[in-house]
C-alpha cells in the first residue's frame, strides 16, 4: 500500500506505475472528496477520540480489509473437457470459414484446464496445453458455481443457411421454434452473421434478425 498526500504523489512518486498496482491511503485534509481514487482517505488530522488526548487522524476506509476470503478448494479453478474432443479457440466464437476465430490447440476428453473466466454467453476462457483460449461451456464442467449456457433465440419466418456464402436458405424458422445462439461473428469475412444450433445442427442466420 502507498501512504502519502497528493503533493508527494504528484512530485516524488511514479504514480502512473504505482496506482494500478498498490492500494492508496491518501492523506488529503480539508477537502470535500479525495483528489485521487483511494481505498483509504485520511480526511482530517484534527479528529477527537474518547480516551485519547490531543488530535488524531481520521479516515474513511472504502475497502474491506477485515473479512477473510473463503479458502479455495483444490479443484475450484479447474475444469475438465467432457463429451468430445474440442478445440481451444482464439475468440469465443466459431468462424472456421471466415477465420476470425482460430483453432489454437486440440483438447482431448479428460483434459484438465485452468479456468480463467466465463463470458456469460456459453463460453469460457481457459488455459491448457500451454495455451490460453476459449471453449464452449457445453464441453467442460468443474468450477462448482455453474457455467453460463447459450442464450435462447426466437424468430418467425426467417431464413437460415448452411453457410453464410449460400445464396439459398436451407430452412425457415417456424413460429414458436426455439434455438440456441452459439455465437455472433463480429469481425472478419462473415461479420454480421450468427451461428445457431437448430434441429440438432449448426446453422447461420443474419445477426440483425435475431431475437434473444
């Protein structure tokens, strides 16, 4: 932690390098708010506390330094590949034709990965085989708190395609039919298309036609 006043922080410390790395205890008196974002603000040097003679420093603490964080179990940050051999991808999308998501490495069933984060749309960022990338949550399990699933979509009379380059649709989604939204492609050759899982197959649909 850094303890200092604004003048010292500005004149004598490499604040651009330190503020993002360490918590700041800022002594900034006689103002309505601290001059920098800080976890502890010493707002006065003239406080009074029963049982203590003379003035004392007064502080607001904005971060909980007392409550102990729960101890992690041995496998809490691990996930295992299930169901089938999977690819770790450079982006949380499928786009083998457009190339905006590359296959980084192959993960066999049973491969244990370091879990990093869940993007909330049915994909997670993991580290395995000395590689960091994304995998769909339907292919892994293990964090103990549950993983997000693909969002449900619904549209009426909208064409779907086997490939985004096809000129004719392979099907039309009928009223009331539900499907899983696997991913939306935001860059590359097929930006503006989404992949859905419909009738147990992956199909393409224009993203602007989706309703989630």
